[in-house]
């Protein structure tokens, strides 16, 4: 089972004998895949989907996610058959407990900073040690401060300050042609931020699917504030995986020169976009990264994929909601010293 990515705007998706049939702009069949081999359908751009296929996907509880061509999440179509209101009641109660939220948030943010540090150390070695021990000590100090934070506001302050340092260091590690000046969300004013935005949108959609699969509500989170049209729980859960899945993939693609400047174009408003070939390269790399197996659980010597580990994390979070014990939630492990 896997996610099915559609990246060309002239594609048409239909249904035939419980298979997804993909046709190009000339209505020629490009490929077919059994519905039973698909977990989610992710559509980037303006590809069309038949009503018959949407009905079949809904019956199988397969969600459909829509994105713009540059990767901005637009909407999700799901069957709502996976709702579990008993779980959501406990989730809502737990998320109103400030101490509980702070404890879980500390674990998430601390893990994210540790993953950022591990990534910088890994790629710094490959770049002849541009970064120094003093640079890395900033992250160790932040992790220590996070453990002492007395409020979410204070915690987010620590996270925000180290994020500025992190993206500055990240810029030093990419090829010179791809250097960027800080994190920019919308619009992406350079190639690196274009890739980061695209990758984070994909990661976000993965957590939307996993949250729905486990019967939880998108809207009740522990770290990010709930507000209209913001799925705060997905934002919470993806935080620690940003450097592990997306940032790592971006660095590898640029350093291996799998993605080059010619894979990008600049729109009239100054936004950088991937062309079709570049989008295909990036999506393939993201899929491969998510399916790789690693020792993501510190005390478990077995190796798992991102999808399995993230699903187990959500199950642990459900146990934490039930017991109000933050220890039930286990963050991912990517090594450390």
C-alpha cells in the first residue's frame, strides 16, 4: 500500500474494474493501478477526477488531497467513516489541559531541534566542516532551555530563535547557486524555499491521512493554536519530521545535483516553481525517503519506515490523551551524541 501522486495538470483519472485509470491530455491511457494498492491520492495541479472514481475511493476510505502546482495544500476529500468521537472527546479534554500540552510540546520541539542538529552534523562532515563546535552548542543550549520552559509562549520563543540559526546554517551547506536568506513560506522567493514549501505540504498531507486513519480530530492540538481552517494536530505532529524527511531530501537532491537551476522557473509575481521534470524528481525522492527503513525508535533495534513510525506515534498520543501521561508519546530517534 502506498500514496499515489498525480503531478500533471492535463491528466484525467477515471475508474475501470476497480482500477484507477490515468489518461493524458489526448485521453490516451498512461497507466493503471488497483484501488486496493492505494492508501491516499495526492493531486498536484489541475488534474481531473471522475465522480465514479471519487465514489469508489470514498467507499474504500481512501482520501484525496488537492495541492497547487507549487505544493500548497488546498483541500481533502474523505468519507468521514474513520471518525471516532470517543477518542476525539478525550483528545479535546487533554488539549485543554495546559500542563499536559506543555509536556507533550516540549518533547516534540526538543526532538525537532535534536533532528536539526543531527542533520547539520551529518552534512557538515560532507562539506569539510563549515560549521564549528560553537555553532552546534547553540542547539544543545536550546534543548536544555526547552526542558525548563514554563509556558508554550516561552517554548515557541526558544524554537523560533534556533530556527533562524538553523536555516542560516542550512543555507551554508547547499551549493552556492542555491544559497538562500532565511525561511520564507509564501511566496517562495528562491529555489530552496520552493522545495521546503513543497516538501512540508506533502508531509502535512501525510499526517492528515494518519490522523484521520486513527479517528482523531484535526483541530485539537497541543503546540499550535487552533483556529479556523488550521489543522493544528497535523502541524504539531509534523514538526519533528521536517528535518528528517523534507530538509534531508532537499539537501541530498541539491548536493547530488539531481535538481538543478533549470528545474525551476520564476513566475510573474516572483514565486519560484518546479517545472514538471523537477517536480517528478522531487516527488520520487520524497516517496523513497518516506519508505526507507531506519532505527527511528531509540530503544528498539528494529528498523521501520516513516509511515509506520508516525502511525505508532499517533497511537501513543491516543494513549497519552486517555491517561494524561505525556510519557506515552514517544518521539522519533535519529541518533545523537
